[in-house]
C-alpha cells in the first residue's frame, strides 16, 4: 500500500468571518473546522501531516497537533495562491515518497471514504476530486478529454462562456505522487486574472508530461467550504442532522430531534432517551438506558448505564455519573464522581468531589471547593444522608453512613455513622409577629392622617 502524506492549507485570514480567530479554528459541532478535516484524513494513517499557515498563526498548528500529534508546520509568509502554499510544505516532506493528499482546512464535511477513493486513483500520477454543482458559479471547471481524464482546471475568472456552462466543478482537493508534485510545482506560473500561483495548473502540467489526471467524484455537500458565519451555520445544521440520524439508527430515542445538539465525538449507547433542548459539548460518553431530560447541558462527562439526568441539569468537564445515579433539576456537577445509585435531585452544586454509592444529596447542598486560590476535594462516603441547605467546606470528608442535618456548615471531617449538625438554637417569641404587624399598621395610618 502506498504511503500517504497530507498537506492542509490553512493560511487564509477568513476576512468575511469578521473575527480575530483564524477561520479554520471556528467550531461546528464542538470541533474546529480544521479538526474535522484532520479526523477524516487521520483514518488514512498518513505517514506525515503538514499544516500550512500564515504568519502569527501558530495556534492553528497547535490545534492540528491535538488531532495528529506529529503534525508539522509550514508558514506561507505571502499569500500568493494555493500552488505557492503547497510549495511551502516541500521542505517538511523532502524525504517522503508516496502520495501527497492536499486538503483545505475550511472544508469540514469531507469523508474518509472519499479521501481513500481519491488517493487510490492517484497511483504514480495525479487525481482530482470533483462534483456536479447545482450552481457552478464561482467554482473552477473540470475539462475532460474523450477518455474522461481531466486535462485542465479552468478558474471561473479565466473561463470562456462555454467553459462556464460546464457543471463538473473542482473541489480543490488533489492526490498526487510526491516526486511528480515537486517536479511540477516550480513550473507553476501566475499569468491569470488574480496573478496567483494556482495549484489547479498542475493538471495541465502533468498531462504535458504524460501523466493523465484521473477523476474522483463526491456529493457537492461534502466539499462545502466555510467563508462566513452563514456558511458556518449551514455546516452546523448539516452535521447535526447527520449525528441525530446516526444516534437514532443506533438505538437512541430523541423526543424532538431538531432541538438536540451533539458534538462530533458524542458517544451514545442503546435505549438512551434524550428529551427536547439538550446540548452536548465535546467529550461526552453516555451508557445504555440513560435518560437525559429536557434543557440539560452536558460537556466532558461520562454517564453510566441507567442514570437519570435533568431536567435543567448541567454536567461540566470531569463529571462521572455512576450507574443508576440521579442528577436532578438545577444541579451542577463539575470534576466529581457520583457513585452508583447516588442522588442529587434538586438545586445543588457538586464540584471537585466524590459522592459514594446510594448517598442522598439534599436540595441546596454546596461543596465549597474553592478558597480563592486553590480547589479542594470533598469526599463523601456511601449511604450518607446530606440534609438540605448544607455547605461542605473543602477539604473535608464524610464517612460512610453518616447523616448531616439540614442547614449545617461542615468544616471538619465527619466520622462514619455520625450525625453532624451546626444549627443555632431556635429563639421562639410567641405573639411577636402579631404585635409587629399592629405596630406597623398604626404607624402607616398615622402618616396618612397628618
């Protein structure tokens, strides 16, 4: 099998995004546009990956390394076209022999299957990825010979009226033998309407050297690019429709699918029920038989089989919800392990904590985990009863089987099976409320009579 190296062009400023953030770092379904592309390419097991960025765009390279740790950096100091951008990657691939796959960091819907088919056609020559456009305006056109090989790619600004009528369009994605690529790149010229070095001119150059360019086709939607926020929203919509369909076909019930939003990496088990208006951020793993009730937000969390979440619950990164546990309305969990069968059903915050199996956390309970400088652990054992409106001031531990009376502030460790209670003595003054009302009413009446 031929080795593959990938070059991802990601130097564009994304002016139409109206953003200080590089275009390829904008996110759809919890993942950057660049990461979507790299995840598709990573499945091809590339030997090398090079990301071409503009000046002061090292954050793009760092993002690439979160997907492909060995990704290399090439800087395009002047933006002189796609051919020039690919040339910037030559030094990083100078010892590579095999097929080079050129991708774009703002084309997030490209699939691994399409890329595998394209690279398989390249062989020791070249292949381009094309599509039949519903509206070809703005795209380069693919010109073919009688055998179906691509002989030229004509950019629209340089195309004749007859060429502009062609519906077969260029995606920009190519696969080409490394030796052929580096022999042709120095021959690229810029005698065109934009004065840029077009990567598309490689087709003509390759044909002149006796290397016909083969054609791979894909659906138009798969090579949709992102240039502004409207197109970004369109990509989000397409991804969400795909994820919803996949999870439902795999055995999850979405009560109102159009209101549920997944991240690209959300893993959902079978017989999961997800009610309306639930949002999943990155890093969520959901076991079988889980219920997630309406208006919950889950990110960076693991939810084990049979657990029940929400409504209006928030699980933040590091939340690990055990089997058959309940996290109820207006409960927030952050970096905490909730044991099997434990319950926190109302209005509580559990952060930097461990809650043992079958423990009950009463309404209004707060783990006071932050002292203004550092975070501290609250360790609650199994079968503990924590009464309502309790503050647990970390670092603190509560032993198995202990009970904490409602309204307590716990600042010291509580032994197993003990009762902890901090509560002022009740001061009861009979008749005080009636006398107070009468006094206030008399004063009010006196002011009116003046």
